[in-house]
């Protein structure tokens, strides 16, 4: 089973993904960490961020089990990741990586910005997580333990995300608390696919 979770940065898709993966005994991949890991490897080795050959080599050898999430979540790594993620050859290597990861048994929960649209348009379940810009800014700021100012983060989110900017202006931004999102996701899964809600039980397709 493949569960694809899309949504903007700091919307809570990672937290929801981890919870769903734990619930169903699936593996979880925060796909943004792949781009971050490639960027960090280039930075650490002193390579240029547009060194395509080096970047593709790193991308093909990634092992998510060895990721240091705290280090990868740093702001400077995120900025480097956005440069690396613009390289078509790196994207191609990481698209392959994500598809291989998702298709290996017993399946996976993958979250990232284009999972349900580009990577797994045929995922068994697709979830879009969103949150008000203020909620996302607070969450992102708390990840940095007060080292960044929430107001600046909010300004950055509004500047970089025209879709959310428009949504905020029209006051139609969806506000999902994680618990609410998890409950809704599980209820929808249960309803649509006959997946049991209780812990420790298997979904029908895994049991066969
Ligand atoms: O979501 P994030 O901030 O951890 O993502 C880091 C970078 O990777 C960001 O610039 C967007 C890019 N990315 C992507 O292109 N496709 C994904 N599925 C996930 C992230």
C-alpha cells in the first residue's frame, strides 16, 4: 500500500506521515530530506551546488536510515536543497529513488510537495495537508528552538507561497490540527478501503 501526502512546507505532513506509517506498519519517507541530504553532502564535501555529476552520484547512493534529521532540517541546508532540487538530473534520480522506496514491500507513506501529483499519481491513498500560514510559521519556528523569529518565518511563507497568500487573504485557508488530520485520514482510509482502525491489525491487501 502506498499513501501519498502532499502539502506545503511546515503544514504538518511529516508528522501525519509518521503517525500513519506507525499505525499501519509501513515505512515512512519525508522526501524533502532526500533533496536536503544531497545538498548537505555537496556542502560538506566542498562541491558546488550545481555540480550535477557529484549531485547525481550522491542521490543514487542515499540511505534514509542514516539521515541525521536535525542536521538536515537546518535552514542553510534547506536553502541549498532548493538549488539542488532545480537540477533536472537530480530530480530524475530522486524520482526513481522515491518510486523504488514506495514500491518495496510492505509499502510506504511518502510525504513531500509533489508526491500525489508527480511521484505516485496512482497511490492507493492521497492526502493533502494544509494549515493556516500562522500555524505553519509557528511550527517552523519551533523546529528551530527560538533561533528564528516567527514573524520573519510567516513573512517568508507568505512571500514564497502565492497560493497560500491568496488563501489567507480570502480567509479560506484550511486549518488542520494534526490529531484532527490523523483521525480524518484514518476514518477515510477505513471507510474507502476497509483498512481496520485498530493498532496491530493488517490491511486486507497485506494479509493476502
Ligand atoms: O520540504 P522541504 O523544505 O524539506 O524540501 C526541501 C527542498 O526539496 C525544497 O526546496 C523542495 C524540494 N523538494 C522537491 O522538490 N520535491 C519533493 N518531493 C520534496 C522536496
